[in-house]
C-alpha cells in the first residue's frame, strides 16, 4: 500500500474534516482526499510526488508561499526566545510591535488591538465590543446588528447570527439570534442600464431606510468590504462603503469592516476599506495576517471605543478572553509577513500580477458559458452558466487531475492564489483553469 493511501485511510478513520460530507470521501468513486507531504511556494506535493498548485491559498490564508524562508527564519528565531505567555498581566515584544504596526497601517485611526485566534472569534469580539460600548455610554437598548445578503462572518453560533449563507446557517437556525439582513450591493444584481455604482446607491438607500426606522436598537452594521468572498466572490463598488459610513454616522451606529479575507493586500490595497477613503469603527483581521502560518486574529478599534471601557468597575471593562490570545509565535509570523510587504513592494507588484492573470484568462473570458467575469486585486472570478448541482465537485476533481487545486463555490469559479506566482505558474493556473472548465463541461 502506498504512503498516500495509508495516510488518507488513517485520516478518514480519525479526522473529521471541515466543510465536508465525509460520506463523499468514503464512496469508491467519491471525492479524493489528498495527503500532503510537503509544500513549497505555490505547490503542495503528495507522497507519490504528485503536485498541486494551491489556487485558493489554502483557504485564503497563504500570501507568500508555503515554507517561506523569511517567515521560517523569523519563527525559528522566536522559538529560541519565547513561544507563548499569558497576555493578561503580561506582554511581549512581538504583540506590542504588531499592534503598533497595524495601527500605523490605519493611519493611527484604529490604535487599539484586541487579539483572538480565528476569524469567527474576531467577529464575535467586534459584536460584543460594539454592544458593550453602547451599554457603557448609556444606550443599553442598542443590541441589534445588521448584515448584508450573502454575508459570511464565520460559523460559531454568534458569528452565524450575522452570516447569511443558508448552507451554513439553516441547520443551526434554532440556536441563533439572527441579525437583520439588508440588500447586498453585489454588482451582478444591477438591473439593465444600471452601473455597479447605481447598484451601490440602491443598496445604500435600503440601509438608510432601515436605519431611519430602527437605529435606536441597532449597535452596528457589519460588512465585508468590496468582496463578499464565501457567498461566491460577490464584488461591489467602493461607493457602497462611503455611503454606509455616512449613514452609520448619521444614525449613531457602528461600522464593522470584516477584512478577514480581503485584508493584507488581497483586494489590491493593503486594506479594502482604503478604496472608499473611510475608516470603520472596528476592523476584523485574520487569515493572511500570519502569511498562512499560524492561527491569529485581531480586532482594531478607535480611541473613542477604547476610552468608553476605562473605569474602576471590572464589569465596564471588555469581558472576553482566549487562552492563546496574542500568541508570540503567531505575532512573530505576522511581523515577518509585514516585513515582506514593506521590503518587496508587494501591493505594487500584485497590481502587475493581477493584470497578467487577467491577460492570461483572455481565452477563458471568451468561453460561451462564462458569465460575470470579475476581478479585484488578487481575486479573479466568474460564474458558469447552466452549471448543475455537481459542478463544483466535478470541477474540483478535474482540476486535481491537472495539478491544480481550485474549489468553486456553487457555479462560481475563483482564483485566489498566493502572491508569489512565477510567470510559468501563472500560465499553469490560468491555462489549467480553462482546461478544467472544458473537461468539466464536456
Ligand atoms: C474566513 C472568514 C471568517 C471566519 O474566519 P475563521 O478563521 O474561519 O473562523 C470570517 N469572515 C470572513 C469574511 C471570512 O472570509
């Protein structure tokens, strides 16, 4: 029996894999499970030497390739100094430096950093902090939240309250205290003759009407700036964010930007909200923050919010804690990631790389079944007309046969690769996507 087979059999026996109907792996002609022996750059390699280009950055976390020498070196150095320490009553250099540098990246507007270990927890922290701010400032009735159609903010019970993806939510609906769901500015929903900006205005008008009627009970609106990733890379005009910011200010409601997926250069700017020239009251970050190395998330907020919690009473302080908060190794990986952004001029280089991928996708864009081709920064996506219910799984399998790992969402195929593709790798990705599409539709 091959090493591949042995490891995947043990995995199927002992590991309950995420976002997976395990039965699909157990069927003889089912979904393949890939045992990865090693990673390097954009490649994942199994025990038989078969390789796969990581076209989804291992669930949107990897920025500078697997086994990146600079992040590895930083982590080795950190291991020799301090691996972890309790962050209540203690502090350490990596967490302080990371907080300072993230604050500087928001122009000092969001100068207070609260850490957790994953994206869903960052969402929950922002929701709790927003409500607790209003409670501390004499408006305890502000307990409701707003989210957008198709929103995804994580899958814990609290985060599901502001998530609008039926597949993840419906089974757990009885456990959830749902937020109000408002129209999405998704540019694909524009009517004939409407531009993406018109669509943004229409969605913002619905927000305005809702706020006008209900603002007295609303703590915050949570949005994924520019790209709602998990619902299928739904992209919207930055105008929506400026209009939402203005409306939230007018009605005394917080704006939470969930940049867990779109932060760290993914949208083409370091933070996506920069493209609308706004700042949120809360900014949630995770995924790319450690370059895809270690679990870490953070919520950044303003002086105004922070100061509303300062008091002698413990109960007016923010009551939230995770055991691994501000883990030193994770913070060090994040610092090494920020170093690469600075040293390599990543944002400018990505602009060219995105343009090159766009060129290479020219033949695919002409394909008669491709609809709503769209691109922002390092996310390129399109919908496939007439795709059936098994399309995404069949596409995934056909991609693996072409040394390509892509995981369509329904009928949306997207490319979200690490930022370190060579010319040959970019060709492999784009030509492979077209070949995979043709094979899946054949
Ligand atoms: C992935 C994601 C989350 C949840 O992050 P986890 O680390 O998976 O809990 C939240 N919001 C957005 C926009 C995401 O893409």
